[in-house]
C-alpha cells in the first residue's frame, strides 16, 4: 500500500508541475506549450487520422477490395447515368439525384465523429481510435473533432464523391471539356456532401447544449412550409435547388454556400460541448412483464422463453427501437418499387406484383436477423446452462415474432398499390413466408451469429448469393413471364415457396449443432 | 471431498499448446487461486472446466459431472464469472438477474430475494432500474458477480473477480469469497494478481506454459514468499513482463 501511495503522490506532483521529468525540452520548452498548439501538431494529427482511416478500411475489406471500391462506384454511377438518360430521364434530374445522394451521405457521415465506442465496436470489433486520445493527451476534444471532420470530408470527397462525378462523362459526352465537367460536378457534389456533414454536426452540437433535435427539424419544416405558403412555391423550390445543386447557381452563390458551410461548421465546433453526456436511462421491469405475457400462450410457441424475451428487449431498447426491422423492410420496399418502375419504363413489362414483392421482400430476413444479433455475442450465453442450439432456437422465435409483421405490412401495401389479383397476392404471400424462412435459415447456417461477416468474407458472401439466387431467380422470371399467374403456375410457385420454407426450417434447426461443434471444438 | 478434479488436460489451438498437461484438484472449503501470467493457459482451462470448449486430452470432474460430455449439467451446478464479461447492455440489473434466475430455473421468489440481497451487499440498490449501458464498468462487474452466486452454487469459477471494483467493494468481495468458500463450498479464482491470491486464497496453483508448476498453501506464506515462488517457476520473459508492477508494490 505504501508503494501505491508513493505512486499517487508522484503523479499528483507531476500534474501540478510546469515541467515533466524526462519530457523533451524540459521546463518551458514543451513543443507548442501545454496544449500542443500549432500548425505542426494539426498537420501531425491530420496525417495520423488520415492514415488511420485508410488502414481501418484496408484492414476491414482487404487492400485490393478497398482499392477497387472507388472504381466500382464510378462504374455504377456512369452505368446508371447511361441507363437513365437512355430511358428518357432528363440530365438535370440525374444531376439532382446525384446531389441528393451526396447530401444524404454527408448527413450520415457527420455522425461518425460522435459515434459511441460501443456502436463502433458492434460494427468493427474492438477499436481504439486517435479521436479518443483527447482523454490521455493534452489535446482538446473540440480540436481533434475539427481535424477529424476535415479529414472525413476530404477522404470521402476523394474515395466516394469523386467516382460519383464520373457521371458527368455520359451526361456531357466525351470532349475536350470533359475533365472540367467532371471537376465541376465533383466540386458541386463535394460542397453538398460537406454541407450535409455540417448540418449533422450543427444539430449534434446544439443537442449537447440542451436543444432537442426534433425541435430544430420542426423549425426547418415550419420555415419551409411558411416560405412555400407565404411566398411563391416555385421560388422556394428554385432556392432549394440552388442549395442542393450548387453547380446550377452562379459562381458568387456557390462561393457563398461554401463560405456559409465553413462558418456554420466553425460555429458548430465552438458550440459543441465535449463534456455532454446522454442522460442515464432507467426502465421499469419489462422482463417480468413479458415473461408473464408469454406464460399466457402455449409453450409450443416458444414465446415464453427467457432467451426470446432478452432478445426482444435488446431490440426494443437499442437505438431505433423495435422499428428498425420495419424501416429496413420499408427501404427494401421502396427500392423494389422503384425497380419495378424502371423495368416497366425500359421494357414496358410490369411483373405480377404479388410474386415479385413476395420473393424480394423475403430478403429482409437478413436485416431482421442482423438486428436481432447485433447486440450480443454467442460466447456470452456460455456462462449459463443453455446450449447453443437453445440460443439459435430463441433467435428463430424472435425472428418470426418481429420479422412477420415487418414484412407483412410492406407486402400488403405493395399488393394493394400495384393492384395484384387475389391469386397473385396469395401466391406472393406463400413465397414471402417460405422465402423469408429460407433466407433466414441460409443466413444462420452460413454466418451463425455474425451475419455482418457477409460484408467482409467473399466465400460466405458467395455461398449466400448463390443460395438466394437459386430460389429467387426462377420465381422472378415466372413473375415476369406469366402475368397474372395461371392456376398451374400459381400452384407450382406456392409449392416452391413451401419447399424452400422447409429447407429454411431444416437449415436453421441444423445451425445450432453446427455452430456448437465449431465453438466447442475451436 | 473433491469438487473439482483435473487430470492431464491438454488443449491446442493449431500449433499453439494453450494447456499442456494440467492437473490439479480443489476440495470443499477451499478458495483455490489459479495464479499465472497472461497467456499461461488459465482462460482455456476455465473454458474447458465449464464445457465451453472440448479439450484434446485429459479428464475433468466438476461436482461429479463431466463438462466435456455434459456441459449443461456442469453449468447448472456451478457459478461462472468469465473474463471481461459484461451484462447485456440494454437490460437493467434487475431484469438481467431475473433472466439468469429464469434460465437457471430458479423460483421467482428466491430470485427476487436474491436480487435485493446482492444489490445491498455490493451496493447497487440504487442502480437496479438503470440500463447496464449507462453503468460504470465497476457497477457492471458487481452485477456479474451477483449472477455467478445467484443460485448459491457449491462451486464458483471466477476470472479476475476484483477487476474494476473500488477498494471498498474489493474488500467486501474478498471477505464474501472467503466466507462463501468456508461454508462448505469451493471458489476457484483465476488471477494474475499475486496480492489478490495471497490475500484471499487458501491454496494457490501457479500456472506457466499450460500447466501447474507449483502449489502452495497460502496460510504458510507471505506475499513476498508467494512472489518469489511465482518468479522461480515462471519463465524469465513472463516474469519480467507481467507481474513486475505487483512485485514493486509488494516490495515497497
């Protein structure tokens, strides 16, 4: 104990002293003073953060796969632009779409500097980032955050936004001015991207000062509504378009947007309170309540299993709440609906909506399962007298409880909106249930408790893709060729749905023993 | 009477022999210290004892059960506090302990009583309704200790029991572990902290290179003696790397 006491008094003395024994420079010669101020340190931090960002991505995806990522974006951007222009979409609409994408990505990227370590660890595993060194070095959190955001803006402007700007090539055609066209679009997109980041940072900064985010968003909505009502709607839209598509504005206006973005960003950092902490959350005893509720239904349903209750509580109390699977399914619905529209525009063919949406919406099984496993690890259950098969069984029950309504709502919306026939809607419902269970079983069997590994493991991703294609492609082809489905086709497709559902049930029930074997014989 | 018996246990991960001929036993009433540097094979041994992994060779007897062939039976009988384990982020301590009681098939009244008793003993009564994600690491460790003892098992296996606890709670936990073992139970504590082993254990097995290299009855030894024994049996590199801080602390 005396040793410990000695250590404490030494460290106290060190913190009070103006010079630190053994520190380079000695008293009064610490580089840049006590706060490591100065351009040299800013450059050092910027380089360290940039290197960290690069290594994070190359480590996660593999060097070559990450290096090809901008190429993939460029090919997708240019290819989609060609397809849209060829199908009669106006060039201005394509440019607007690109800017909306950049804005959305910027809004999302603005949260990166504020993400909690537990959130990052859920996605990336154990991490210790340079951004966290404000806790151990004489660097202010605000300053680190500022450099971090500048680094993010530049990094993504090059890795993500620049490839997007290749869309300018098919829009303007190849000519001597092509490099200028690409550069102009890139600058415009980068500006919108930076503005998006700034908006998010500003909202978070104000929140750290006690201003609720919803009140700010409501203010923006009211202002937009008021300008539309009081002023001219077309003038409001034109102003919005100038803000979202800077390249459509005059040069002074563009410079003004850039200056305003920089000013708001600087002000946001000044307002940001690094000491802000989220209020501590308490909760009434929902576990006991849900268990009592589960006791009212037959045991065979598996609902009254404590492992199921825990999974549901994890889902409902994590960010986004119980609505996360519904939002994921809703996004899938929107994408598929847009796809149906594009296909119809290109080919003039509209698929049987029940079969088409039933087959594709089943894919949300992957995201639903991902949400159900996002917040725990299989190893954590091994302290209790439960088998790995028990854990997987509980996840399947939770999947049915959450996944069924999450896909049923968008499916019903789709068949009503696209006016499916009764036969088509019924067959689609069977496909939705069967394929959903199949995709779930496939995911659990291949990826176990870590569905996110699909993103980084090309072998598993390949297996999953082939497994999905085997079921989905024939159903989609039938959905396009026989519209509306004949009774024979309907019966055959219903049989396929039931068959794949059975395969899914087998796969999910075999996942427990498979992963038990893997974990215990590692 | 032995509650835990391990004989010639071996486990390799590829070419790395994590456990290599581990043998020891623990009797009722003992607080057995499993003392060794990081990488000595302590965690792999605990995972084998609780049926989380299957060893390559050797036999294990835990309260008359074989965790290799009947892991659920073993885990039903013992309490386990794994290394670095934290309670589920989005449950409150009350909900988590109810969950543990439910999984262990305990009577709800017994669980409710146990929750209040443990919360009071470890000082987290005011945090019973707070989500774990908003608790400090020390408070989370208290909840994990409570879950390991909730069913009052005859044998508890704990990896670093005092991690993240404040000095006052450390003393309370030490006293509790001592009294719990003395009440005809057994506590198996894995640690690399010589101070902790010397302070609370009745017997210590020193682990190096995947096996027990020395056993000492702590009642007859001071912390310095135990440290010297430790250094004598652990290879030079490990001795220099890992327990040096504890050595300084003891010698000053």
